[in-house]
């Protein structure tokens, strides 16, 4: 599954990159599809490794999976689900398998979920999931290598999210949609993938109010429609990666289909740094739920941010966008402070950028100081086991003059669709090599 990227960096890039749907919205909507006992057609579906793992799990439990074309996925969710036959390897490779807990609240009483991997970002507790799901009657017991799940009668509930996490909120929503009565989910994440999943469910017949806010009101329905079609939104973190690439390679790149509502604060921080961006062609997404624009990066002289850069739940700067700022900050004159408070050790992975010439000081497991502008130089690096830090390294390599090698790139493959093809289309010198 692992391979390496060989990058000849330092080339100015030019042209158009289209934003894909990435992984976060697609995987949330895939699990939401399990609430539908019928046929589901999903358009603008990316083909990343994370989706492959989910579909392997789905196929193993009896969900029909087919691809009519490269970006259209059809699911047959009408049959009984054989959770005892779940693909243990696929389940253990992705943390998103936790979404079975909410998705199966009304379809499966007793089953196992094998403990999952995903990005290695320190302790990532599942307590916020359990506190919410326990109220709905979903009880989880942790064993050595799996979670034992037992579900009792599911009813609407008043839920206060212990943590406004994206996946935990998705689990609570999934449990509430078919739960008789009224559910209120307060301190919910309103991030893009949560909204996209809610719009999909509403199209399927779910009664969800408050989409885009931190308080959702869900009135349980007996069942959802038997046939649903939906077009998944473009991913703002995918778009942000290409914005970062255009800036650090000093290129005029146009990034198409950017969901502007989920990027405005990131773009404002770039404007404060002196970055010139052209925003054009405002229109609605295919689902009609999100405003899209095209963003063109224009080579600019950058100054360090006057204040610390830190993530917050939406509408703050996206947690996943923080690592993508690091190559940009390394090109800005002055000292920048990044406070990546969410994960225990993600900031530690940023030190790999020092091998590429980035002047950086780790203050503690959450804070780094970046001195710019740095002169990037090529290197050989093992990709850290985390998607966005890995992408930050790749972007820096594409800006560094000379030949670099990024090894063990599976973490990047989990989220970035058609990566080599998209990069080559704008003039990047990159190839994939077997390990």
C-alpha cells in the first residue's frame, strides 16, 4: 500500500487545479447511506484510500458497491447487514469506522468494531462519541482489540456534545435521524462535512433543523426514502492545499470549485500577510447548498502574521488547514507563532520541515515559532503518519530547488484524489515509485 514520491522542486507552476471532494464529506455520507434501506447514488465521489477502506468494510457486511463511472458511486443498502463478517483489516486501518456506532443504531443490536487507526495524533479519545450515543441507547464496551456494541431502544434525546468534534457530532446526528421523538444536539460541530451529511440526509427525508449552526433539532422519522441521489461538495481543505502550493511556489494557480464559506477566514489571514488572491465566478454547488468560487494565487511578498495562528471549530480556521499554512509562514518575513492546540503531538511532525530548510523552533508539543523567509532545500523524508503534515511537507518539497523524496506516502493517499495527475497538469515534476 505504501509508495514514495520523487519530486523535482523549484519549478513555477501554472494552470488550473480542480478541487476534489476529498475524504471527510464522502465518508460521512457513506455511513449516512446505511440509514437508507434501498439505493443510494453519490456523485463527485473521490477515489482516495480512506474511501477504499470504507467500501471494503461495506462490501464485507453485504452492501452492494459499484462505480458506473470514475466519480459516481452506487450503493445497494437494502439487504441485511452481516456485521460478524466485517473486514477486520480495513476496519483497523481507519478511525472513521466509529461512525458505524451512530449509523447502525436502528439496524444492528449487537456487533463488534475492531479498533481503528487513522492519523497518529496522540491520544484521540472516543469519550465524546460515547457520552452522546449512550443517551440514545448505544452502549460500547472497550476490549483489547475491539469495541463490543450493544444497542437498546433508541429514542430522541437532548444532547450536549462534550466536545464539538466533527465525527462525534456526525455520530449523534446519525443516531437521532431514525430515533422516535425530538432530539436536540447542542454544541455541535457545524463544519463543512457535518453540513454536507445533514443536507444529504435531509434530501433522503430526514427532518433536521439548524444546519450550519451549533444547535441541531432533529425530529425522528420512521424510515428514509428508498432511493436517493446526491452530489458531494468540494472539500475546502483540499482547496487550501492548492492555495498553499500556489503561494509557496510563487505561481499563478487557479483553484476551481472552492467552497468559500469554509475558507474565508483562512483567506483573510493570507490577505493580512500581504498575499494577493483573485476571487471569481461565484456560483452554487451542484447540490445547491454551498457557494463556490475560483481562487487564483498571485505571487506576493509576505509578512509574518502579527498574531498567533490557531484553529477553532467552524467558523474558525479549520483544524486541518493549520499545517498547510506552515510552508506559507516559512516564506513570510518575520516570526510567526502557530498554536496547534487540538492534537497532542501533531506539532511535533512539523519539525520534519527543518530538513527542508524551514527555520523553526518547537516551544512545546503544541506551539512552534517559524522564522522567515526560509530558503528551502531538498531532502529525503519519511511521511509522518498524519495527512495534513504530510501534505505540508510535499508542498514544501515542490517549492525546494532540487530532487526530494517523500517516503511512505499512504497518509497523503488517504485524502488527496488523483494527486500526481493534478500536480502534473500544472507543471509539477513528481512521480510515484514503489517501495
